[in-house]
């Protein structure tokens, strides 16, 4: 059975002080710190790419885990802001950067904040279907490259990061169930217009608070579980206020759903694996992940410890 | 819906969602910003009021409804 063996992340050292940024936009520091919940925002430098971030994440993975590079037979990258406009697909660039063998499947996935939950299921299923044993699933979506510097709603929120998840036949966690949803009619809530990200904060907020709890409850029902059967809820770290209220509406015990975006901001598809990396060694028995955003797209999955 | 009922919904939602807020009659015509409801609170307040009153509030309308009394009036007129 295939599943998650290890996770590592890269958060750029280059940081924006979000409170100073708040001053520039005329926003209250307390509002930015306590409601948005973001004090610092990591940023890839101008000359740093998706491939760079992913390679750095891989270096961290290789430091703490025995990764046999010659055995990697699948590599997937999830991003909506790929290097070179996505041509070639960034997984091919990474294939070269990491020096992987030719007998290795590589492809990209273009999803935003639901990308980690989707991507895990895609790579696991693809590998399972094709008899592959060792895969790398990368997330890196530097929204900083498409932010409008005059738009405080997005500039105060998004941070850059990269992660890599090692998928193997020696998993610590395996997928028990998942649910996927899309509302294309609501796609204007988050889209790229004239090269810049635009966001209808209210539409995103309503979506997160109304639809995400429903999907989580539906997934729990599918598995005949209650919120108390879940040891750890890893929800996409959109903003503190949105998360607090989504957690409340889903009836999730607050102490089982970490909110940690103060030093990263909203890192899109990297937010869930950044949380997971820190908790894998604690070995929570049952984990529920939920990612939601651009699309509108939302996905939730339950992973259980593999004994 | 009677005015008292609409006012009760609006006041309860505001007080439930904004820490330490207690709405008095003289605050009904003050702007939400002036009574300490920030832009994120407004999103939550509008969503809860929609759910509790059954009256949909569009984005444009939500921007116009900037005092408690305006929200009450909008519920009654809908």
C-alpha cells in the first residue's frame, strides 16, 4: 500500500514585515496580527524559482530521511505559478535538477489551496495503478509573483513556500477516504486578471465557512466517524479569522486544529504539508486534511496511521 | 417579520460575533466601524444575519448596510 512516508518544507529566509506593510496600507497593526494572523511573509527573491524552492525542500527531506534518488519513479509538482509559464512542465525541470533516472513519470498539477489533498490522491492513485514505488510530490505556488502591490487584501495575506512529500510503499499514513468538490460558477472569487491576483474576500469567506464544514461533516459521516475520532485536523491556513470560524462551524475541538500562519501567511497548497511536517513524528492516529480555495475547489481526506 | 424580531436578530448577531460589544439604542444609527465592527467581522455578521433572517444580502448591499438600523430596515423591506 502506498502513502505518506515523510514531509519536508522550505520557507524562504527573505521575509516581509507584515506589520510594517500594514502601516504602508493604512491598516491597523492589531487587525493584521490578530485577525488576519500574519506577522511575517516569506518571499522568494526575484531570481528564485519554483524549481529552486522545491530543490531546497528536497534537500531538507534528504537530510532527515533515507531517500534513494535512483529509486524515484514518479515526480509531481502542484503549482499555479510555474517557472517558464509551465512550458516545460516544472516537474521536468525538477527531474533534471535532482538528477533522477529517465524511467520516472513526471507531470504538473494546476490547483491552488485544494492542491495538496488532490495531489496526494492523484500521485498515490497514479503510482498504484502503474506499479510505481517511490514518488515525490512537490507543492510550490509563489503568489508573490502575481500580487498587485497596491492590493492590501492579497499583499497582507500570501506567503511563498515549498514542500515535498515522499510517497512510498513504506508509508506512515495511508488514505482512508476523500471527498472532492468544485463550484466553477464561483471562480471569480479568486482569479488572475491582467497578470494580477484578484480576490473577493467576502465570497471566499462565505465559501470557507459554509461549504468546508459541510464537506468535513459529510466525509466523517461516510466513514462513520465523529469529530472526536479525529486526532488532528489540518485545515488550509487561509487567514486566522477565517480558520477560527470555519473550525467553530465544523464543530471541531479547537485544540485539534492548529492555526499557524503567523510566520508564513497563506502559502496556498503548501500550508497543509507545512503543518503535517511538524506533526508526523507525534504520530497522531487519524488525520483529517481539508484544502479550499481557487476554483472554487475544496477537498478533504482522512489519513490513518499505518502500523 | 416584525421590527422587534428583525432588531433582535441584528443585535444578537452583532453581540455574538464581536467581542465585548453591547448594542444600545443610541448605537443603532452609528456606523459599524464606529461601534467596533471591523471588515472581517462584517463578513461574519452579514453571513449570520442572512442565515438567521432568511434574507439574502448581496456584496453591494452589504457595503451599503453600514449601521445596525439599516440592516434592520433591509430585512423588513425584503
